[in-house]
């Protein structure tokens, strides 16, 4: 038997993932600001930050729909 996660559980998981994404962005941003990375690695980190930003926006949209639905 397959159980579907409750909306409450999905919301809690999305909120935790947003927190994790924000923390990851902060770590990457600090690494870039320190200036000890090779330029090509800084560029990769900037791409990762963009990915985290997209994921955060997706999760925020999900949360808005879940809370209003």
C-alpha cells in the first residue's frame, strides 16, 4: 500500500528545504567573497547559487498553492 504525504508534511518538508537552500547559498556566497577560489570555480558557484534561487522560488510557489488550496 502506498501512502501519500499529507499537505502538512509536504509544507514542512518544503520549508526545511528552503532553509537548506538559503544556507547553501550563504556558504557559496562566502566562498566567492573570500576570493581564494579560482575564477572558473567562482563562476561554477555562481551558477549553483542561481539553481538554489530557482529552487527557492519553486518551493515558495508550491507553499503558496498548498496553503491556499
